[in-house]
């Protein structure tokens, strides 16, 4: 996080996103338990550790043949801090996700804004659906950083002026841009996570390539790290089967 002391209004500029796993009940055993109930009923929990290779094979079979429901009996809750434009894309994922986001009606929004980092490719080439992003020049990076900071500063100052004049937060917030950071809790299960990752990350193993915006991909990559740690067999099977959600 960078402070910008260009004038007396203090705003924070960030180029990163935060993803914290705050709660989880998610293991590979949850998948096996759910799958085996159909064949061995109530004894299925005892069966789990008897034959690890068979367990791995069963998860892979479920993934390959797209038997999806056994991947739903688990839960992961993330606290995510990212620009509003990322949340707009994120909340399009309706199935198997629950969201709660901070309110711009009930609290004063903090002056934390997004600027692309030096490693963020700035220039888009090609046609819709076939875009390629390439590095920006130093001049383009400077222009983007300067312009964004100026706009953010002006917008936040206007927001503050309206609040100081007694205007309601829910009205004054209209001037704030989508580069403003917000925060939310997002809860999902492994199946909805895989559907999200299939669409919102680019990966060499993906059978169906997607072209997500880099900033939501940054969130997806951090969530994937946490999920892979919790459910390594399921994660491996997802990759082995082309990163298509079952
Ligand atoms: C690279 C990229 C570019 C995009 N560009 C745009 C864009 O320009 N404009 C835009 O508006 N959106 C855009 N989107 C968003 C996209 O259209 C989806 O809304 C988003 O990816 C969520 O996918 P989903 O609906 O499959 O997920 P979910 O809402 O989680 O749904 C999961 C699955 O449930 C089923 N399902 C859910 N709801 C219904 C329903 N009502 N009827 C039938 N089946 C249902 C479907 O099988 C669906 O795949 C883009 C997404 C990506 C990844």
C-alpha cells in the first residue's frame, strides 16, 4: 500500500488483492463419503482410509465423468478485499456462492483505490474473444498511474464535501469510481469453486480456455491456493481433467 502525499487529502493506492480463508470444512474425504454412500451406505466413513489409491481413483472418476454432486458437501469462506469492478464480475457467479459485502449506505467508504502494478499488461490487441494483452510502455504506466490518482483524489474530495454538507452516504457515494476497494465474505463449495476457476483463471491445463480480466484472476489464484491445500486430491483431479467443473 502506498501513501500519496501530493496534497493534504490522504488516499491509499493499491495494486494487489487480499484473499483470506477465514473458515472451512472441506476435505477430500467429504467427496469420498458422499460418493460412497450410494454403494456402502452408513459404513462409508470407515472405508475412507482403507485404500488411498482407490480413493484417488474414485475422485478422478467422479471428475472425469462429471458426477458433480459429491463435490458439494464442503464449505469454504473467504474474506476478500478487491476493487469494486472485480466484485461486479465475481457476483455474476450465482450458483453455490453466498456473498456479504460492506455497505456504502451504513458506513463511510475509505479512500483506498486500485492502480495497476508495473507487471500488469496495459495494452489490448486483437478482437473480442481473441484478445492478447501486451506490456505497456513506461509512459503509458505513468499516464495510467497519474490519471487514476488525480481522478480518485477528485472523486473522494467531492464525496467528502457532500458528507460534510449533510448529504446521506448512500447519495454521496455515487461519485466514487469502480476502482474503489470493497470487501466481502464469499462462501462456496468445491464444485462452485471449480466452475469459478474454470472461467476466471487462465491455465495451461485448461481444456476450455478462458480470458478473464487479470484482477479477478488474481483473486481466483489466491483462492485456488487455499483450496488446493485443503483438498489436494480433488484439486489434482480438476487439473488432470482439463479444469472443467464436474
Ligand atoms: C471471460 C469472461 C467474459 C465475460 N464477459 C461478460 C460480458 O461481456 N457481459 C456479461 O454480462 N457477462 C460477462 N461474463 C459473465 C458470464 O456471462 C457469466 O455471468 C459468469 O461467468 C458466471 O457464469 P455462470 O452463469 O456459468 O455461473 P453461475 O451463475 O454460478 O451458474 C453456474 C451454472 O448454473 C447454471 N445456471 C445458473 N443460472 C442459470 C439460469 N438462469 N438458467 C439456466 N442455467 C443456469 C449454468 O449451467 C451455469 O453455468 C463474462 C465472463 C467471463 C468468464
